[in-house]
C-alpha cells in the first residue's frame, strides 16, 4: 500500500508529542531502573558472593559461587514449599470467602445503596488500620487463655493441651484474613458491572441458577477473580509477619522468615540473596504459567 | 437449589464481614484497657489511653515517622506514577514492552524480595539505612500500584473530549488542565490514598531498609513479643475511625450525586 | 424558537468560503481520502454524504485540524490553515458523540470556547446560546443529566456561540430517534439560515442530506462521486453509486443502437429504450440505463409511455400510501416500482403487467459500471 507522506509540520508536531511523552515517563522510569531493576541485579550478584577464608562474620567478596544456591535449597526447601502451600490454601480460602462477600455487596445489595455503601466502607477500611496490629489482635484472640480456645476446649473440639496459635491453622487463617480485601475488591469491581438482566436472560433460556452462575456470573467475573488470586497469592507467599506472630515454630516457618534471619541474624548475605532470588523466580514462573493458562488480556 | 443460593450468600458474606471486623473490634476494645504496658489481659476500663495517646512516647514518635514517610512517598510515587500512566497510554515510544515489564514486575515480586534487593543495593552503595532509604523503597513499591490505578483511568478517558477541547480553541496545555486533569483526578486521588495506606502500613520492606529508624508497624512488631502498649491500639482505632469517616463522606457525596441524577 | 437575529444582531458573522485543494490522507495501511478538490461557498449548508468508511469523517477531521492531510491544502476565507493546529482554526465541530465535558455544567460547556478566546462576555453569550437552543432552564445541570436530544442541542450551542466561520457537524443526529431527528433537522436548517454560517454536515443518511443541504457531495472510497443540489443529484445521477445510494434506481445494461433528435436508442434485451443525449454519461457502445422507480407507471393493460417493458409481478408490498411492486422482466431482471393507492385493484403476485416511463426520465451511465454499486444491503 501507499507509503505515508507527512509534512514537516506534522513530523515536528509528532516529535514534540513524543518529547512530552518522554518527559512524562523518564523520571519514574529512572526510579524504577535504579531502585528496582538494578537492585535485582545486585541481589543476583550478591547471591554468588563467596566468603574468603578466615573472613569475619558478614564479610564477603564478589565471586561466582553457584553452590550457594545448592546450599540454601537443600537446607530450606521445606520452608519454600510450605510458603507456596500456605499461600495456595490462603488464596483458595480467600476466594471461597471473598466471592460471596463481593457478590453480596455488588449484586445482591445493588438496589439498597445505603447498606451497600456501609459494607463497601467496611471492606476498604481495614486498609487503614495497621496490619500488624490486627495480626497481633488475632494472636491474642486465639491465645490459649483466650475465649475462643477455652470454649473449644470446653466443648472438646480442641484437646485440653491443644493450641490455636503456633499452628499452621493460625498462620493460614492469618494469611487469609490479611489478604482478603485484595481478593474481594477486584471481584467486587467486576461484579459491580455485571448486568443482572443477563441472569434473567439466562434463566429465560432454561438455565438453572447453578448453570447461570457457572455459565454467566463466573466467566464474567473471571478477570476480577484472576486479579484477586494474584494479589493474594504473591504477597502471601513472601509474607512472614503471620508466620512469625501466629506461628513462630518449626512447623510454620515460611521462607520470608528465613530470608529475614539470614540477612539480619546470621549475616549470610549470599545465602539470603540466593533464597530471595529463588523465591522471586519461582513466583514468576508460577505466575507466568497461571497467566498463560487462565489469563485475560484485560489485566496487562 | 435456588433457595440455598438465596440465603447462602448473605450468610457466608455476613460471616466473612464479621471475620474481617473481629480484630478491629478487639483493637478498639483493648484501647480502653487499663493494662499498663503489656495490654494482653483485660484489666479494666480507662479513658487514659485515649486522653494521653503519647503516654508511651515511642508510639507517637514512630507514628509521626510513619505519617511523614507516608506523605512524602505518596507525593513522589503519585507524581511519578501518574506521569508514567499518562505517557504509556497516550504516547508512542521505543522500549515500550520493557517499560511494561518494569512496571508489572514489582507487583509480581513479594515484598521480602523487594526489600532484600533494595537492601543489597544500599549495602552495595554504602548508603546508611534510615529515613531516605525507607522513602525510596516505599516510592518504588507504591509507584506500580499508582501506575496501574491511574492507567486504568487514562485508558477509559474519552480522547474525543480532548479533541473537542482543541476544537474549542483550547491549547494543548489548556486542554490538559481544563479537561484531562480534572477527569483523571478521582483516579489520582484513589491512587494516592492507596499509596498512603500501603506505605503507612508497610512492615516487611521497611524492616529491610530502615536500620534503626522506627516506624509505627515496626514498633508494633518489635513490641509484639512483650506486649503492645494500649496507646498503639488508640492510634490504630483512631486511624480506622478517620478512614471510616473519610470513606463514608465520600460515599455520601457520591450517593447524593446519584440521587440527584435520578431525580433529574 | 425566536430568531437569533433578535438577540445577536451585532455579532452575526457570515461564514467563509472553504476550499480544499488536492487533499489526500493516507494511513499506514490504507488511503482514506484521495486527491479531494472541494469549494464550499460562504453561507452554504453543505452535506458530505456517504457510507461509513468512505472518508467523509476523515475529511471533516482534516478541516477541523484534528488530522493532518498527507497532501494538499485547506483554506478558510482565503487564508491557508493547513499548518494551523486545531485550536487556532476558526472552525467548530458538533461531534457525533457530542463530546460534552462530563465534569462541567451545561453552561460551562457552552462557555468553554469563548473563555479560551478570552471573551469578556463569555457567560452572557453562553446564556444567549443556551436560549437559542431552548435549554436555559438546564444551564446548571451536568451533561449526564440530560436526554440525548438535549445533549445534542448543548453540543450545537457550544459550537455555535463561537461564531465560527465554518461549522462542522459530524453525524450529529445519528444517536437520536426518528421523530427527534426530523425535528432537529428542521431546527438545524433554520438556525443555519438565521446565522448564515457555512455548515458542513457529514452524514450517511441520504434523506437527511437531501432535506437539509443546499449542496450535497456524495463520497465513496475516498473520492467525491458527484456534487450538486439535492434535486439535481437525485434526478440525474452520474454514477451507479450515486444512483443507488441516493434513493433507489432500476439499472439495466444495454447497447446504444442509434441517435435521432437528441435521443439515443438503447437496446435493452431486445427492447428499444429512449434516453436523452443530455442525460447520458456515454453516448455510444455499452451503457447502463437507469430510471427511478416512481417514474414508472404500472398497469395490467398496456399504458402510454415512450419506453415500454412487460413482466411478471414477483413481489407486492403494501405500505399504506403506496403499493410497491417488484416485476421480473425477462432478460432484464427485476424492476422496482410503485403506485399510489387510489382505490384501484392492485396487481397480484404472478400477474403479467406493463411498465412505461417517459424518455426524459431515463438516465445513462458508463457501461463499465456495476449495477449494484452503492446498494445498501
């Protein structure tokens, strides 16, 4: 087809426009490059540092010690797997709890604006009360001498010497709790746009409520579910506040705790860096597979 | 089956809301505890904590730090992120794919890795950890959220409105300030609020890059083992109430506007 | 509506000539407008008519300065504006989507252009503009609170108050329902007559173009097929596209066999059809011969007329005032026509009928034309 011919003015205008674009983007891009991209490279480099013979604690020199990876993997693979396992359970639970919440607020209460507004406020508000304070509150609520543990013991669901805290249950519950709003809000945003007349149309075309749900509601809220699961899984996998406060024993240690302690207690920078890098790459791989499998274009 | 759906959703949803609010209620109740420093057991009702929230000095000091960092990091992240969001949607340029990756990647990176890599960078540069390094770290992780939020708004903005402005004698600058910016403002404000909330509440990244500098979440985490002073509960509850009021006011305004529309 | 002249006697500015010369617009993968030559005299209500994708909207956007032509120049009132950015052109547009600013009140929307031009009386003029379109009572509403017709009128007022030399209308009535559309057509025409501006109206609705415009240009594939007053275009189309897009036509293929007294004899499937030389694009060889349906008389007995055909009724539809027929003429194809319902017994499907029309209603097109060009499916 014909080649595009442009006047000088047009080319000049285009250039000017492009220059505006560059002015807009450059500062932020610079920050992301210097303090995100570059640090990741530094992290990678540091994960290969070696400890010279007779060095003091915390003294390392640049090197190419691939065995750092083997060392930390063989020592900490259970924590790594546990992190993904806990994050997965928490994500599924958050979805199971979060979807009805989002549906309730977005669809069921659509006509009742005031109630809808109040519940929406309650959904957003936890963002503004300290996350650690709330986790600590759970710890105290679930404490051995607390009301819930005592009642469970009284009705013999919990054995007399049983605990609620310092268990995988408490950690997963904490993760689910803390990332629940990240699951609910994207689904809410999606369901908020769901046209309920589609459900009527579906019912009119002989679909049972369950069929309507699986064939209409679910597919239409898929982008929200997709975003919500990612926003829950990724931070949950790297979290260590819940496992530290609600768990804090060998059965509940997550990889974040290990990285933290290798950096600050053991002062093993290469090991900690290697673990961080492994965590980052594993999540990227999992997320990529997930996006390939279920992803929609709308997200990116 | 239809009936099950009828009550199942309100029941699960309702229970979930209780689940969401129980710890907040607990924090609120225990902000009135006359429990001294530990605040683990209910010792009796008092208003002292509310009347004197700085009774435990470390609480207030760390709170002020967190507020400062939150504001500074939010202003920077919102400004830079908004620029990128507009630039990405509206302008063509090279390395677009790479830029996209650079924006999405921080969102797909757990905080512990972000924190660790920045720490590695700061150690490498020999920078002293403290206020500045925390602000930088917060700007980085808040910026991606700002970009995603504002970009959605820019994409949904009808570019024909800007054409209409140009057609009505508005220079590009006037068109931006009179049309584009006001229409993006709700998105930018939402992004800034989100950014502030995330910065204020961040623990993991901060913990890696703060050295001995105390922030509010860090203070609570550190004191969690020996008991958090009830004044911290006062702060937590007060923040929640303020946030609640802000969101409620926002809701009332949009509710009124909606009503107005319906009556028109 | 009260006349505009009563309110703005001092500021009536006549429109200006619009001249497009050699305008082309090529995009990366296709060419939207090709070598367009157009002169619209001042004060004309000019319609650009064509199917979607014919280049009419691109042409409009180039006049507005929202798109730069790849070649050629645009001048308004003798001044070359090709290099001027949109906001410096004495042109305003009523957009198809209206493009009202959602965050501003109706009044602020209307005052927008005047304020940009630093007009001291911006607010007063905007109020007068709203009065013109009878929306003063809604001045403080937001656009979202208005109906489609009201939004359209705000968009019109917003463009008109600036007294542009040329007002562009980009299918501004497309979103309105039929009744409102007719009403707005009349109002628009009236306003144009009152203010005397040059209006360029882009539309794909041929009826709208014909009722409103002084001059209609039919566009197809980036070119103007034919231009002229609506009646002239309708009565004497020069291309098959115009014949079919503007109203309906019966087109048939034939060969010119002779000429006498200014009449061509055309052999159409062994029938001799007369065609005035003055109405033929081509006067020898293969031609396409056309006649408008309403020019044909239909009856069950032979009727008087220069040109005669007969065939079998294959479709009858009753529309109230008329009955439409489709008559299959052997070797010629289906011919459409209709008759007024004046109490006569209509022909039935399968009946043999006779068709006739006067020679001066025939028109002749080039023989290489497709008889289906511009038929709306």
